[in-house]
C-alpha cells in the first residue's frame, strides 16, 4: 500500500488538519500512485466520503485518477455511493 493510501485509510477526524497539510506537500505523481488493490488516494477519499479531501484532490491534482478503476473494477465515484 502506498504511503498516501495508508494515510488516507487511517486518518481520524482530529487529524484532519494534518491530512490536508500532508496532501498539499505531495506531487501529482505520488497521488496517482496505487496500492496493491489499485486504489488511488481519490479512491480512499471517496470510500470514506471525505468531501473536503475529495474536492482538494480534484482541484489541486487535476482529477488525474478520476477514471482509474481499482482491482474490483470500481471508479472512485462508485465508492461514494456504497456509503
């Protein structure tokens, strides 16, 4: 699992400010990286329905992974609807 995916998977509400600061320091290639299930940072943000984080990823990093399917053939947007 990439460091970004791991961080997004395990963040807690009281760590939200740290999450945003962390994401702002990353380059786009890092955010487009996938874990062993082909999930990107955007997949994890969508799976947790973290709307502020989703907006940040889409705005700052050009929605590069919006059309990337994971190992279960799901787009990031599909994961929002599962919540």
